[in-house]
């Protein structure tokens, strides 16, 4: 096997695929390696941790067909430290891989490709496909993923639920304390109900480069594949049932008001400083007479805080929330004008951007 390729292109591709290689945690040593395959001047770099696989496709100026595996992170770090602009020459003889660039030469002990796991296949003729712009993809995911759970004892909640409803594709995530939903693609013809691991989606976001403008999603019964330029990321779907979350979204709230997002972020952060010792518990209160909305920290050893901003609520009411959950939601809402609604101390709080009706965020109150 022989290839010649620019350092910048090879370093970028190796950096992307090496993140998925299992490293020292690998139950199978071969999972720490990157599979390098050369076929008719086309180079593919592949890594997998058995739950997810990443493939990067590269053109090579000169090549000789062959296949080998080498330690992914060592290879990525070595090539990444070579001078930019150099042409990197890689050759394999038996299980020895030689890398040359200018005056730099190294030999890395590789391993036969025979033990490398078979890559998952998706029948594209039967797969459900969606295409969308990268910016919309990134924004929608960032708004929803914050609500996904880290609790591995409830695997269905550790992912993002891709589901079609009334002709549109939606994303949803919940950890049992908050819920986020985004209308992702309007007017779709195919149907899907799939839970994609949040870890896989984070890897997709990290792998997006500035030159990629569109992304393709392909779903089958057990897997999803993301195509982003010269990179393909394939992930297993989470086997489980996502909660029937739409019944948890209030149709309307008894108390509603419009607020400036930046002002609410500021007073929430101030209250959160004093609420650290009580689990971030803050009290949000709407006051019709004073025409304001206040956020107060629960009194504790540090002291207490109460800050108010102008508002015109339609009724009085208060609710106790987790300050981190509220800040997480505010940080991903679009625009500076937001709608804040709730009914009583135990009913969900509903947050929306005033001009963005495609996103909704629900926070369950704390018992105050």
C-alpha cells in the first residue's frame, strides 16, 4: 500500500476519525486503530467503537492499493505535528507503516485489517432520507440536546427522538425534568421514529467543517447515517420507547408574559449565585400590581437576592425552578423577546421565542 497526500487534508481527516477510536478503553485492541484502505487513488480512513463508525474519504495524488490498520491517535498526532504544506508519503510493508514528509520519517507498527470489524451497511434503496442545511441542523440540535439525560439506566432518554408528526420532522429530548422540542424539517413525505444517541450527535456536530453546507440523514430499522461532505458517521439507534411527550406540553397557561431574554438571563444568574447551596433553587414571581417579574434566591448561609425586571403579566403567580435548567433554555432560545408561561406551582413552565414558533422548552417546577 502506498499513498501521497497533503499534510493538511490527512491531518484533518485523522483528527476527525481518531476521536471515535476507543483508545486504551478498548475491549478489543483493534478498536484503537484506524483502518486505512487505498482503492484506485481513493483513500478511506475508518474507525469504530462498535456503537458508532466514522469514515473519511480522501483523494490521493499517487497510490498503490492496499489496506492496513494503525493506532489512530498516534497516527493523528504524528501527522498533525508535521509541517503544513508538506506531501505525506505513507507506505505499508507487512505490518510496518512508514510515514515520510520532507526530512521527517517514522515507522509505526500496524496490524492486519482482517480483525477489523465489518462496517455497518445501510440499504439506501429502503432507507428513509432527509436533507437539510447545516446551519439549521446545528441550531435545531443545540436547542434540543440540552434536555437529553445522562442517566444510562434510562437509555431511551439519553438520545434525541427524531419523529414525524402531521407531515413534519421533529426532534425531542427529555431527562424527566425538562423537555425540548423543535420542528426540524417542514413538509416531509417519509416517516420515522428513531432515538439517536446524544453522544453520536455530538460527534456529528464536532465533525462539521465550514465548507459543508448540507447534511444528509439516512435511517433504517436499527441505524442512522449522517453524510457531511467527505465524512460519513453511522450510529446504532437506541432500542427503546420514547415517552409520549406531546401530552406533557400544556395547551395553554394561566399566567403568561413577554420578557427580554438578556434581562431575564442577568437576574437569573444573579439569583443563581446565592442558590448554589440549595441545588440552584430560585423563585420566579409575576406581579400584576408592580408590573414586574422577579427572580429570587432562597435564603441560605450566603444571603439572599431578589431582582426584578419590567413586565406585564396577566395574573399573579410564582414558581420555583432549577436555575441551571432555566439558563440552559434561555441560552438556546432565538431572539431577545421570549414568552414565559406557567399555571401554578406544580405545572410545567413553558418557554418560547416570540418570533420562533417551531421551538418549545418545558421545565418542571421544584417543590417550593
